């Protein structure tokens, strides 16, 4: 470093966000937590497919899933689930992602590193955007390891692989796109409860389960209106999906990301960091 | 242009004012010693400058620009309360994250440079959680020094350090201001340590700045005195009061203020049959000035 100059060059929006992303990606790849969650995402479908069984009306115990891809998505968009087989699918990745993101952001505050970030980043939207991107990336990676885990376990238990490939692809792409929306929700929740790490995790888990939409589905039935919510469109990305499913997921995810990022930035700007 | 210019800054927490119309001026290139009792508002001021807290009202300018200006803030290095490092990451990884955060082009070179400044070249691979308090403080300084900081804000960086740690920290601070010319705002309770490095002082009390002065002004205010002890203190006091206008009995010794020559005082007492057992020359420094100012404000 040479003698200090008092010429202050403002970084552009893209430079600012890139710097924040560089930090977050470096941290993500250098902490074991990310890899642990990737492994969890791979193991869970294997456990579900290999170990779940149900007793039918005749008292015969049979496998809960007869088709491998049911672990990825339900056959049809059922918002109100009647059994675990309709619920336990790739959407669970969004719960793991929420917990991971809570830990990731929680460590920012617990270690005090957030002070360094906010000292050099005057614009709070940098933080929201970067953390959302990290969360979305992590969940997208988890979706992929979940898919790998599903395929491998499907081969092991010799479950059926019969599927409409196009619909399956649309469902997977739709769910990966939903990662963005879910990440923005979790970042927002973590900003709201930034002083209370435990509440952050619990709130992410609570919203991640989609329990409110499941409840709404039970009350209003399988209304397509529920697709405007994150859990609704995540369920909509099912094995009977098509390109329209992908577009709905994209639109809903981007819209909620925008809303949560604006709200989160507002909260950060109007309140103390810690 | 001033490095920091604050006018009418207020901040309250649940209705209690931590800062109440604070004014502050830190010239460019200064080592500004920020002094005050616990809870007087030092850390709150520093957190506000760094954008960690939202002010209730007031104006803050850094190098003539609003404190929210992204160009200025990227040139602020801070060590507030702790280094803000991830405990399970190594020193190098923590510094790398900060280097990426600042968008440095040669992060490895920069990390090497700052580790050299804080004398921790061989500690890069140690996990932060395994570092001693002194090392952690130095890593905090290294984090703040990365890039090209025009302003360093250091909250109690020498607290909790042993004598050697304090000396190293002092040398580092003087070195970086002299070599790189950055402005330093440093708060501390250790006035004796501050006095050795500060070029300016700001004294805060109950969220208000009660005095701001340069080290030169402090020197000009400083009163020199000769302190002595004799076998018969009362008689010596009577004799000295007859010759010198400012003689006081303080802390078990006689203090003759505004006198430069020790020999002159000793000789005068000897001539009058008083043998001096102890004598020293001293001056009223920052600590005494601070105590005087605080008691004066308390009585107001």
C-alpha cells in the first residue's frame, strides 16, 4: 500500500454485489456445513425410498413408494396431503436449505463478521442479494444431490423408473427455480430474527414445511390460487408438470425474491445491525 | 477537509439517549484519542460512523461526503469490540474473506503485507479460535488495514493486552499512520497509552462532546510542577507558599506549580533549613486534565 490518497471511487452496483458474493462463496466452499447438507440431501431420499413402508387395508405391509420418481415429486399437485408419500419429496430440500441458511447467516452475526461487511458495504441490498444467491445456489446443489441419491437408492431397491421424462424434467427444473424464492424468504426471516438465532431456525423450519399452505389446502381445496405462494408452486412442480409449470415456478420465485429482498433491505436500513 | 465531521448526532435505545447532539471533528491524518467513561457513548459513536447503528438525527460526514457514500465506506477499516472473525477458519481464511469483500486485486500479497505489519507472518494457518487475545486484536487490526483504508476506527484495541502487547500495538498504530497517512479514531480507557500516540483528543460525557483539543493544545495547557517531600512538610509548605503563588499539598507531597527549575526550589528550602528527601518534576497530563474536566462537569 502506498501513501493514502483521498480520492474515493464509488464501486458500481455489480462490483459491490460481486465482492459480497465472492466472500460468501469462499466461505461456503471452505466450511464443512455445506458439504454436510449436500450429503444429507443425498441420504434422505435413499432412506425414504429404502425404508418406508405402509400397511394396506388387508394388513399387508408394502413399500410406501412403488415408483422412484415419487420421491422427487408427487404425481399431481395436491396442496392438502393425505399421506406422507404425497408430502415427502424434493420439497424437503427447502427445509434443509432453510436450516443451513439460518446457520450461515447466524454465524455472520455470532462471529461479528457482519460488522466488517456493513462497515465496507454501505448499501444493505448487497447483503440481501448475496445471501439470497448463496441460499439459492446451495438449495439447487442439494436438489441435484437429492436427485442423485434418489436414482442410486431407486436402483438399489429396484423400484420402478417409469415416468414421463419431460414432466419429470419440468418438475425438477421447477423445484430448482423455487430455490431462489425460498432462499429470499429464509434470508428475510433471518434478518427479522437476527438477534435470536434459535427463532430464526425454528421460523425457517416452520415456513419451510409449508404447513400454512397445507392447512389452506385443507380448507379451500386444491385451488390453483395457492400457486402464488412458494409452497404452492413448489407442489405444483409435480410429475404431471409441463413448461407452464416451469414458467409458474419462475414467475412466483422471482416475484417473491423481489418482495422479500425489498422488505429485507428496508428492515436493515431502518434498524440497527445488532 | 476533515476525516470525520459530526454535527448534532443523537442515538437512543428504548428512550434512553446514548448520544445527545454530539459534535465531533477529526482532522485528516490525525490519531484521534476518543476518551470517556463507560457508557458515555464512545462505542455508539463508532458504530454509527461504521453504519452498524441507525442515528435518530444528526449529520455525519466522512472526508466531506455523507457517511453512507459507498466510495468512502469501502475505505473505512474498523475494529469494533472484537475482530469479527470466524473462529473455525484460519487467520489466512478470515483475511482472505475480508480481502474479497474489499475486491482487492492481489489478495495474497495484501494478506502477507498486513500480517507483516502486525508481526504475525508465521501465524496465517492458525485457526482464529486458537489465537491468544493479543493475537486476535492484532488480526483485527490486520483486517482493518487490508486494502487502502483512509480511516481506521479502533474501539479499545489495547484493552486486555499485556505490557508487551500494548507496546507492539502502539508501534503498529504509529507506524501505519506515519507510513500510510491514514486517519485513526481510537477509543481507550488507558489514557497513558493514548497520550503516547494521539495527536488530537475528544472527551465525551453522557453522549456529548465536552472537549476537543489537539496534543499541542494539551501540552500548552499542561502545568509543570515540582513535587517534593521533607521531614517537616508543614514548615516547608509555609516557606514555599511565601515564595511561590501555587503550592498545594496533594497525594502526600508538596506540589509547587508553574516552576521549571527543581534546583531553585530545593536550594531555597535548604537555605531555610529544610532537607528534601524526595523530589521530582512532573506535568499535569491527559489523565489529570480528564479527571479535572470530569469533576468540573459533575459539579455543574
